[in-house]
C-alpha cells in the first residue's frame, strides 16, 4: 500500500467501527459500544500517524501515547478525554474489569462518551484533511 491507501484503510476501518458503535449503543450494549468507540479513535490516530510519519503505526492502544507519537498537538481537555476512552479498551476486554465497567455503563454515561467519541472523531478527521 502507498501512504494514501494506508491512510484510507485506517479511516475506512474506523468508519465501519463507528457504525458498529452506534448500532451497539442503540441496542443497549453499552460496554461493547464504548470498547468499539475506542477502536474508532485508535484507527483515526493511526491514520494520522501514517500521514505524519509515512510509516506503519506502532502496535499500541493508548490513545494519548499514539497521538504523541504522531506529534498531534492536543489540549489538556483532549488528553483527559483520550485517557478515559483508552480505559474502555481494557475495561471492555478483560472479564474482571468488564463486570465493574458494565455496572458503570449506564445509558447516560454511555451517551456522554459516545458523544465525546463523535466529537473527537470529527475533529481528527478535519486534521486529516488539512
């Protein structure tokens, strides 16, 4: 793949996951919705990394670290949001964390974080178009 195809791959994959996140949320599967929401942003940050570095992105899932490795300038609020969303990856993946996380994922909690993911998704996509 050339660089543009690589970037498109990550964006398209993120867009597919975005639709899955919305469907899961609409069906009330809040834990998995937020887990997939993490993937939405991870893949866009990997697209950004490829754009900036012309290289394969690192195999990491921490969104702030991934943004930093791509030299993406983030505000403190954005870092805080990404830190929280990064935790959805762990909490949605491992059974001991999943039980606790499931209790936390009320409809209002999940709706708030789905909205945060949507907003960050729009922002990073605008960065990718620059």
